[in-house]
C-alpha cells in the first residue's frame, strides 16, 4: 500500500494538465446529483455511479485536480493490499509480499492510479471480491458469499465490463473442481450480480454510440505481453496452500476478460485496455509466486538480483513518460489554453465536431471572450456533455457574421452525414481562409479569417496586408 501511494503521488499533477475523459469527470462531478442523473439519461449512464461518488468527494474535499485523482491512488493502494493477501493465501508470505510489491510497479497500474476515472476503483473491488471468493470456498458461510456478491455487483455498477471477472471466477471454480455446494453458492451469488446489473446493461445499450470511436483494439500489445508472461509463469508449480491452485485463479482473471472483449470485437470493436485493468491482479500474483518459487529452488542469488535490477531499470522510462501530459491521448488543458491564446475578444468559436466541446469546458476562462457559434443550449442546462447545437443553416449564418473564427478539431474527428458539421466545413471552405494552425496533443486549433476578396498575386511580399480581417476589439 505504501509503495502504491508513493508511486501514485509521484507526478500526480502531470504538469497541471487534464485529459478529455478526466475533463468529463471534472465537469459532471461539479453538477448536482439530479443533474448527473438527468445527464445519464442521454449519455454516460455506465459511469453515473462514479460521477455521483466523485460529486460527494468534491463536496467534502473541494473540486481540484488532486481531489480528482487521489481517490484512484487510494483505490489502487487498496487493490495492492488485496493482491498481497491473495498471493499470501495461495502461495505463502514471501509470495504475498512480492506480488504486492510487483502490482504497483506495473505500467498499467501506475497509469490508472493517476486518472480521475472509475478504473482504479473497479480494480480494487474486483481484487477484494476475488479474495472474498477464495476465503468463501472452504467455509461456505452465507455471509461470505453475500460479501462476494455485493462487492462484485458494486464493481459492475461502476463499470459494466467488470462482469467479465465473474466469468473468470466461474472458470476458476470449474477447473478447480470445487464441491457442488460451493459451486451452488457461487451460482446464486453470480445470479444476484447479473440480476442487479441487468437494468443498467439494458438501458445503457441504447447509448452504444459512446463506444463508436473504437475502431479496433486499443493498446492491445500490453495485454498480449502480460498474458504470455503470465501463462509462462503458470507452468511452474505455484501455490498449493489454498483451496484453489494459484494458477487456476490468476490465469483466468488475467486472460479471460481481455480475450472475451477481443472475441466480442469481431462483431463490434470493444477492446480498450483500461476496461480490463483488473487483469493486472493475475499477472502480479503469478509473478510474485514465480519469484518465490525461484527463491525456493536456491538458484544463484546473483543472477536473481541482476534480473531484478534489469527489470527495474526497464520500468524507469515508462514510469517517467506516464507522468507527462503526452502520455494521454489528448490534453484538454493545453487545448483550452491554445484557444485562449489564439482567440481575440469577439472572435467566433467553432468545434469540429460539436461533441468535442467538452475539451475546453473544464476552464470557462479559456473561452470566456469568444462566441460559440453553434451552441444553442449549454451543457449544464441541456443535461448533456457537449450542449445542444443550432440547426445547420443557423450555424452557417452566424459564421458569416464574424471576420475571425477559432476552430477546434480533435484528432480523429469525423462527422460524415451530420448536416451541422457539413455546414461548418462548407462555410469555412467557401468564405474563410486558414490563417494559422497550432497543433496540440489530441487536437489542432486553427484561426480562420474571412476571405473578403481574391488572393493577392504571386510574389507579393506581404500577401495578407490588403486582406487582413477586420477584428473587433
């Protein structure tokens, strides 16, 4: 726990930057609970419980950047303690200590321990549900199974894909050939989890466009690498102390959730590494038990120390890079700051596409003196993430009232078939000229000037002198 907290606090601010998904958490957690609920009817229902939890935390400790990320740091530290206890239960004290120390060193764990999203909390709950499963097998006490079921249900309500851990637990019990009463008790608990999750799953299915951005497996390499390493470690005789074999528990939780998402991706792309971050439980337990097994074989301690130093050295560069703004897919803070720098009071502001308005919404000062040309109703009053936009014709008409427009286009943005986005692009192309573009992490910010006449002749020293836009100050 101490190591996880120390690594979590190291560089937690990431130079005071915030990426897009964290920006959504930040904005929604500052809304009232009723507003969060109404917003969830339109979008992000799967994260509604997490936003409500963060709303209460913000109310108690203030809504700053540290408050946004500290719950994830603490959640990962709780997960680390659970990982240590799991390995202790199944392979002994030394394996438990080593597994608990390996867990916070894993790059994926370091990454999501410092993000204001639900994944660290889900990881902690799945870890302790797994521990509750292990301690429930030999004793068969009903209250232990109730603890297991309620912990798993809470994890699933925070993020639906935690239910894949339930599948992994079932495989563990089948492979371990536990007695029928144990299997029956788990089945009842699992049925309760599925029944509790079902309403959320049914209603959130109507918001499936939220994952339309996934064009293929996202950061698949990490999953494949740790899966191969974990399976290789499982070939050793690890963990014979507990009610189930360590490998029978760790390999399914490591491999199955990601594998099931990959199989589902054959129909609809769904694999994103953070959705199954709790799979790191499996690799940490396996590595801890394998190192304990290696020590018990009395192999050369010098070679062991060389291997440890080599692994730690290899982790330095990823650990440093994870604490930079560039380690995330976008930088909402930098995007907002660029809009503020490039814009002048009275300029128009345009988002291509409109849903990316959330990238500059965390700090209203960034867009305070600009006019959002497409916005009909702001996000808060409309109970949405990005607000409600005007019809296409009105957007085009408003654009023509301005001599300068600051346009924000997020990386990978596409809006085929949306008349509003087509109107924005067409009006810019026909009546404006790109005056300069600034590239930032995750987006580009372009200043467009109204084209009031034909382009100057080639060879003119100052091509914009006679055609500079009229700028209101």
